[in-house]
């Protein structure tokens, strides 16, 4: 009996969160977390749960602006060294957004290892902004080149990280942001004091911050004062901006 060929794994976009759009003027691609090394397929529900919650909020906020919001389903659970599978799938997703919607701005929004993928894939020509929430980044290694930042030039970038994150070292995201800020003023980073990797204590504030950034970056709405201040402040001030408790309850645009 002939051996069947192993099917080729393909990344895919999930269905649009919220109602289908007849006219799309901006796209958010949600990149779930993953593992450092794994050749297994991601579990669709476990992997995408947290980004779906954020995606539904963004879909509601961008309903009148023509926002399409999709979860990216990876081929593999792991980053897998130089293969950088999650970043490659993010680049494919940006290509797919262009194919479906044409020349519209794309925001890559990722959590954990998905945050790393968002930052790494930002060089795609359709990407105008990056939102990285608790991004997992590799430890500094003298024998390996540092995580690149040149692809972030020309993009608006927001990084959010809990100071008590024991899974993704917040100091590493600060160092990356500091290097990126030297080449691109439109980089800011917020610290969520005493919160961990999942940012559960300040979930509502983080979601409000993400909404504020995405609506400003994709559709030109005015950023809230804290985001404006963080973007304008020189390092390290704009890269260690504290996320205030209650952020989002009385935003002034």
C-alpha cells in the first residue's frame, strides 16, 4: 500500500471577529502566544482565547471605521530558532490581508511569543503599526545577533509589559524598545506595575490602552494624553511609562 504524503501545513486567518465588513479601511491581525520550540500544531481554542477577547473589543471600537479583525492560526506552536515560524506566519497573514482587502493599513497585535512575531514581521510593507503585549524575547547572547529593530522604522509601536512577568522578561522588552527608539521616535512602552505575564490585574486598562493605540494608529484618531506623552518623551521616560489604574474610564481624545 502506497504511503500517503504528509499534508502541507498552512497558516490561516480566522473568521472576522464581529460582523462582516463590506468596506474595509484597516486590519488588525491578532497573533497568539506560542512556545520557544515546538513542532506541534497549536490548540485552536487554548492558543487564541486571550487574543479573541481583545479582538472582539477592537472590532466593536472600529465598527464605524471599517475595521476587520482576524486571529492568525499558526502552522506550528513554536518559534523554532532560525525558522521563526510565527513571524513567517505573521508575514503571510499580512500578505493575505492585502489580497483580501487591498491597500489598507495593517496593525500586528501579538501577545507573548506572538508579540515577538509582531515585532519581527513589522517590515512588511502593509504594516503601519505594532502592538506587542508582554512580548517574549530571547536572552542577550554574545554569540548571536541581537533581536532586530530596523524593521520597526516608519511604524508606530506600542509595547506593554507587566513588571512582575516571570515568563517574558520585561527588561528585555525595555532594551529592545530603547534600541528601536534610537531609529524611530514613534516607539513607546508602558509598564504595568506589579502585574504578571497575563496582565490579569489590569486587564481592562491594558485593553483600553490597546484600543486607544489601534484606533489612533490605523484611523488617525487622537491618541490619549498618556500615549501622546509616551511617544513624545525621550528615553527612558517614554519607555517606562506607568499604566495608571483606571486608564480608559475617562479618556480625553
